[in-house]
C-alpha cells in the first residue's frame, strides 16, 4: 500500500463520500491491497448499528427500508443502505427497478446507497458486503441497513452479520412456508407482515406468533410480529421502535459484544479459508488436477487424490 | 480401515441393500474412515445417470418423482431417490409427510429411497448427498434422482452434480420470480409447469419459454417447458422422454464427460478445502483466536490476524 492508501483511509475516516465510493469499488474489484485498506480503517469500526432486512421478492423490502431510513435520518443519524442481490448476472436488472423508489433518499448527502450483485461466485458476495459495511462504519454511518432478497446462504450469512434482523412476509400463504424452510424463522429478531391491508394479514401474524411461541422456551428474546403497509408509510415508526427495543436488549449483559465476537470469528475463519485456498492452488497443483481430470480419475478416487496432494503439506501444519 | 471396510465395499458392489444403508449412515455420521470406503468403491462409480428435481415447496416434486421412478422401474432399471432437505432441524418434519406418498415405491426392492436433512452446518449437506450418490452408483442403481426443496446454495450445488436438472414450478406467479432470482433458470435443463390443470399454466409456460429464449443464443441446449399434472400421472412419460433426449445430447461430443469432469473438479476442491481447514484449526490456533476475540480485536483487524496466523504456514505451501 502506497501513501495513497493511507490518504484514502484518512478521507474515509473523515466521512468523505467520494473516498467511501472509491474504497467500495476497490473491494468489489478486489484491487491490490484492498485488505490493507480495511486494516487501516479497522480501529474505527464498531460504532454503527447493523440492521438486516430480508424477505422474498415483492414483499416490500425497499419501500420499508426507504421509510425506515427517513425516520433514522430525522434523528440526525447518517444512514447507509447496502442492497445485496445474489441474483445471477443473467437476471441482474431486477433490483434496479426497486432502487428508483429511493430517489428522494439519494438526494440526501447523509444517506449512502449501494447495490451489490454477484460477480461470478456467490461465495464472496456476503464477505464483500461485510467489508463494505466496515468502510461505511468507519466513515461514520450510524446505521447500516443490509437489504437482501431472501432465502439463500448469502442472506443467512448477512443475517448473521446484522445486529438486528428483520424478516418480512406478505399475507399470502406461500411465503411463510418458504421462510420456515429456509431457516428464516430462526434468524429473525423482528417479523413484519407487510401489505397488511390485504386479506389474511392477521391470520399470518397469528401463525407466525404461534410458530415463534413454539421455540420460545429456548431463547431469551421473543420476536414481535408487526403489521405494516410500507407503501403508505404505516407503522414504520413501530418497526423503528422495536429495533431500538432489540438494540437495548442486546446492549444488556454484553449480548451485543457476544454477537459481534461470533461475527468476528466467522470473518477470521473466512479469511483464513480463502487465503489458504488461493495459496494451495499454485500452478503445479493446478496441473496435477488437470491431468487427473484428463486421464487419471479412473485410477484414483477424488478422496485419494485430495489426500495425496495434501499429504506433504498437512505435516507442516 | 479394517477388513470390515473391504467386506462392506464388496457387499455394496454386489448391490446389497443393507450394506448400502450402512454405508450411507457412515457418511451421515462421518464415521472413521468413511472416505476410505468411498475410495474402495470409487472405481465402480460412473454408470448411473443422475437427475436433479428442484422447485419450491408444494410444487409437486415428490409426486412427480414417484411416477417418474415407476416409469424407470418399468424399464427394469434400479432407481435411487435422495431427497435433500436443507431445512433446519426446527422445521425438519415437513418433508416426511411427502414421503408417505412414496409408500408403494418403498415396497419395491429395486428402489432405494433416502431422506437427508441438515445436521448442523449446511456446508456439508450437498457434499454428503454426492457421496451417498456414489455409493448408490457403485451398488448398481442406474438412475439416481436428487429431489431438493428449492432455491438455496445446497440446491444449486446438487443441480451442478446432476446430469439432467429438472426445475418445477406451478402456474401461480410468484414461483417464477423466485426461481429467476435464485438462478434456477440457468441450472434447468428441463422445465415443468406442474398442476397445469390450474389457471395460468399456459401463460406460465409461455413466460418461461420467453425468458429461456432470451438466453438461447449463448447455449447449445434449448430447454423444453412441459405441462404436467403429477398427481394424475399426466405427462410424466413426456418428462421421461425429454430426460432421455437431454441424455443423448450430453452423450454427443463428450459433453457428459465434460460435465462430470467439472463435478469432479469441484469435489477435489471441496475435499482439499475441508481437510486444510480441519488441519489448520489446531489447539494452538484456536487458542490464539479465542484470545483475539476476548481482548485483542481492538489492536488488530481480522485481516491482520488472519495474515499473521497464516504467514509462516503459507511460506511452506
């Protein structure tokens, strides 16, 4: 990292939007030494409160995020929104439509909005979203909202990285089953039945409360199920209030620190994994694998090949 | 591996159902040396044709799988069904209901049915499903059907491991958007609009064909979109026929081998990754990480910690 990196880090710490945008691009492009930049700003990370908002497409996440961000802005807090879409490039346009609704917010210099889509492997997307959050955290954004599409591993990873996770559903039945299936019930700290002016909203609320009740004995936190109509800005203030209740709950008994320690552990594990993999697959080993795929795979199972390739190395661990 | 392992391997290769069940339990429990067992049977792997069937809950996957398996049985082929449910233990009961519909099949000794649910980490589930498939392949099952719930990373991993992947939807609109979002459009070799006696089926078929058409220029294979009513056994013969058409397509120009090579590459990479991680996190390093989480994380970023822990090691790579 040149002097350039240090200057960029200082500009980020002073809250310079251009510097933040530049740093995010470096992360997305995996530019040389971008981790060094993260290292330089890391001491200032940890002040932001991180909120995850997840739910199926069409449940109104962007609209709710929009009004929630406005509320937080009215408290004079800087707000960042990271919209993560693990959609393939083929269908990557979809989320852009949602962004238009945020037009008003984009005029506000106290708000930073960034969409992140997958480029190639899904594996790195959640990790990158967390690195982007660190930049925004260091730049003084008091609230960082992750908005994710729904039900995959990327979303679960991001939910684990949020302090409060809000799960959205709509009154129509299918979503709840989807949500249950994908483990969303476990990750939600707060549930919202949006579009609650449509039939079935109260039934959905009762169903959710019932299912949440089943798991209650094991946990200290009892998630609320709220009814909202996001596009009419109805009950978003209640959402904001319940987030603050959960925040206070976490701040008691060192729970927030515990949650963040877990997050940190996962970060270190992820970094170690990707560094080891990058180092392992050098030219010699890639050639060996290519030869195996070409003609040797009838002689040895993948288990034996992996073992052979690792044998010498693992002794040095 | 004791003599026991060799005997078990021989029994598997002779098609002994009890031995197959035992081997699968070893894989699920990660019993000592289960990889050695996979190594012993590996030379006999590769004869089975692997079919992935995926779609949202309630789209009729089990019912279609049921009739498809019967059709394949009528051709005197042994059939195995692996139902993979990446549901959390909390909601793990759901898929069992579906299994009841397969009662008739379970009476047939030429059919092997196994449900696999996540136990702890999702990461290992897809890998284990593929290992189970290898056992069944070596035991002489000519068709292996993976049935998966839908839209997560586990399902995508399994789809990559199938020779032909069939994506199911129902006429009601939401599913297609879900599917698009999760990248199901890219992984499908064949699409089925099930419950096509309900309104909107033809529209859904046209919509799917249109979206598939958009990507067509880039690919050699043009997926069909079929209409079925699985619970009335309608058009399952067409599904079976289109699978055979896709199979023939793959068998031309070495495509099947290419696909399987890619699968093998991923297997080796996965094995290397998990072995390295297991070896890396020895007691000393776990202690270092614990200390960091307890009190040192304000001094160093996770990037620096990971780098420090890896520094000496990576030199030896």
